[in-house]
């Protein structure tokens, strides 16, 4: 299989880390294989009376640290190798960020836009009936992913409670706030990436003010991250989505206005804003130019943020990357060969299993609140998230220095330490000292 196959790549990364931090061969074998892959048929009666049958599944990778945790995606191009990799990454991510979850992922091979609202609800509830024996608050708590949202998570909860006959708000996360969702969940992934970047910059003894940033991907994650970077004094100079992007070397004036423009026009391209007026006609005055998502990756910036696609950075374009720091907000945006190029060029890569773990951290906070009937303020959620991200970044950075390895390898070593300690029934850090959970 090619270097672009995500599951093949994750296994390589696992073995590289295991050579640095030897683990029990039995644990290694378990991490190389998934605990369970559940495949189900999902028959659906359409609004016109016809019947269609869709394929759904749930991949449960490892639950040594706690219930399986990961999103459900409704997408026509769902690929099993991709989802196997994503469930593995969830195991690693939860171990790195130190939350008591394992890794899972799943979904249905369908384009949800092809269904009516009523059809989507019926599909979701039928899928839940098939998954019910394999999920639960203390077994597997799915969350939203590509093509799903808080309403779908609430449908799953309702159907699961109907089946079990008991209240179970923690069976899903990412629910609407009024239905048990956590404040701060919407911003969590972008905010977590912001905290991770600031933490690594501190350890590199670099100030954020004035650093230039290019962000590929201006969805929920990229848009929140851009606003936080702007507030920190960084200069976001380029943004893109699947339809193209904008590049203003002097800096994009207002992330908020660009976001409003995108919501109105459906794309970032053309959103050149002067005050509240956003139009392609402002491009000359701002000294900007249109740019593709691919060319954005090669801009002369301090920080590059791939926040959209897997395999965005490859052996073909890695040599043309000019950024000194890469903040991976997408899952698996860098191939192994590109990683090798970045290592040889001295580029710091803040890996996905660390950088984008803010989302699952706040999902854990939601699960915790649901399990205990608590309700935290957004301020409290953000405070706890910052503590989690700062602690994880410090540990990964220290391991990077100790083993003289890049941050990605250090993050995997940290995850293996945590998983090894859990399976041995002892909590230890890299130096062998006891540490609190």
C-alpha cells in the first residue's frame, strides 16, 4: 500500500515510536489491530414509499484507557482504511491529552444532503438500533464528525434511551447545549490548537506577535483558530477552502468579516474586506491576490496550518514548504515521506494527535458533566482545556528533547507510555515518577 494509505501510515508511526519506547509485545499487537469492527445494514423507507439499504459501521480500536470515543460521519466516500486510521488516532490522541477514553470511529456511506430531514432522522434511529448493543455511556460514546451534527447526536441519544429504557445523556457528545451539550464545544478544536501553538512557541522562546500564518481550511476549526491567532497579535495572511482562497501579504484585517462574507457567498475566494465591505473589487487596494489551496501551502509564512484535507502535504510539495512551523489541525495532513522532508529541513511539526485534541478533550468534559449531572460555565471549560493542552504540550516537548526526536514521534511515545502504564496498572511519566491521573 502507498504512503498515502492512512492506516498503513499509522502502523509505521506506531512501530517507529515502539522502537524508541519498547512496550509489551502483546500491547503492540493489540494496538496494531482493532478490538472490533461492527458492520450493519441500515434499511430506510424513503418519503416516496421506496426502500433503500445503506451500509453502516463502527470501528472500535482500543479501550484500555476507557470507553471508545470518536465521531460518526455520514459521507458517500467513507473508506474503511481511513476510518481504521482515525479510530487509532483517537486512541493515541486521548492518551496524549490524558483523558480516560479509548479510540473509535464510524459512520454510514451516504450523502446526508440527498435525504430529507425526516429521512435522515429515520436513518439515524435505525442505525442506532443496530449499534445499540455495542455503544453506551461506559462502552462507546460517539460524537459528531463529517456530515453529522448535534441534532443527529440527540437523535441517537433518544433512540438509545428508548431501547434501554433508561436516561443516558452521556451516550453521545456534541449534543445541543439545551440537550446536555457542553458550552465551548463548538470552539474547542480551534481553541485547543491555539493553546498548543502558544505552548510550543513558549518552549521555543518565540513570541507570537507579528508571526505570519496561512490556513488551509476555513471551516469551523480554521475560522475559530484564525480569530484566536488574530487576537494574539499574529498576522493571518492567507485563508482557503475547497473553492480557493485569498492571500494578502500585509495581513487579513478581520477574520470576523471574512467569516461573514463566506457565510453569505459560500466561499472564501473574493472576500477582500475593507471595514464591513467585502468584495473582490477591494483586491488591488489591499494588495491581495487569489490563491489555490495547494499554492497556499507553499507561501513564505512563519506558520502553516493544514486544517482541511488528509494527505495535503506530500513528497511532491514538501520541499516547497517555506514555513518554519506546521500546526496540523486536520487529521493526517502529512504523509510519512513529507515528514522526512520536514525533519531534514528543520521544520517543527506540531502533530495532529496533539494539535487538534481540544475537540475530544471538551467532548470528555461534556461526558463527565452528563455522567455527574454537572453544568460548567464556558470560562471553566476553557480553563480546563488550556490546562490539558499546556500539560500535554509540555510532556511531548520534554520527550522530544529527551529522545532527540520530532514532536510527532514524541507524541506517540507519550501515548505509548500512557497506554503501557494503564495496562500495567501504574501511572508513570517518562522519568518513572508517579504522576496524577
